[in-house]
């Protein structure tokens, strides 16, 4: 780990800690510990199957060995990091850590935008509902920031 961003399992632990009751969080942490150690665990409670089902565990084991910030820092091309202030899955600080790993990257923080790129109040119930609502428009600023980044890549 390069020290510039949190390990993926820590991000997942934080995400789950905001949503799981204590007994399930305990079991979730045990599963994460096992997977981080490279071992699968078939004893997954039904409530955790969506995240830890046996068919996903080899992928998670592989994912936990990665250092996204280090990989991002190695990119030799211009990069744009887009982060919403109301993202309940990945925090603004994680985006800032990516920016620190690759200082020449552009960071676009979009006020009110969530993980699925919609403007949604920072309320868990409304956030979760937005994931399944195709009628919510994408954040207007999102397109402008992407187009501005692309336009800035053109030779002058």
C-alpha cells in the first residue's frame, strides 16, 4: 500500500458499518478478514449473500490485493476524478487521496451528487431509492465537467 489511499476492504467496512446491525457487521468483518487473508468462507448469512456469496469471493480476494491509488499514480495520461459530495459509498476524502496520489489529475467535486451521479439530498433512504429511479436526471454539472476536461485535452 502506497499510503496514499485506504485499502479497499476498509472502504467496504465503512460502507457496511453505516447499514448493518451489529451482529451482521461482526460477521461481515469476519468474512472480510478471511477474504483479505486469501481464504474463502461458505458460511454466509442470507442477508450478506448479495455482497459475500461464494461466487463473488474469489473476485474480492483478488480485489483486496490491489492498490488503486498506486495504479492510478502510474498512469501516464491526463486523468479526471469525479466525486459527488453526497456519495454514500465513496467519500470526498477518498477522491482527495486519489488526487494526492496523482497530483496532475483534475478533481471535480460536484455538490449534492451521489454515487449514481444524481443530485440527491444526503438522506440514506432517498439515496438508496435513487439507485433504482431511472427518471432522476444525471447531475447537470457532470456533463459540463467531463466536456471541459476533454476540451482541455485538445492541442491548442
